[in-house]
């Protein structure tokens, strides 16, 4: 089985920032779960935990779009330089 390859615009810094967010979410979720009646019951997450998770998903989507735009600007500048 081969590993998943990140797109060229997804940098190591992007991945590291996502790792930090995930690590913080998981740590907070464990603490939250012990204190929240909804989450500690073993069912679906409460709205607060769901919203926090969705915030990470939204950050990932936005970061990917911003990184892709920056990457494509660099490629465009290189192409323009070659043509000039």
C-alpha cells in the first residue's frame, strides 16, 4: 500500500498547523467529554463539540484554498518571467 500524497500546494507548514489544531482539539475533547452530559453518554457529540470539529474542517478547507492560490501565483510569476 502506498502512502497518500499531498497536493504540491499543501506545505509542511500547513500540515504542521493542522497537526497543532487536531492535537488541541483531541486534548480538549477528552476533557470536555468528561464534563458534558451529552458527550459522556456515548451518543453523538453535543453541538459545542461538533462546532469545534467543524471549525477545524473549515480551517483546513480555507487553508488549502489560500495555499493553492499562493502556489499558483508563484507558478504564474515563473511562467511570466520565462515569457518575458
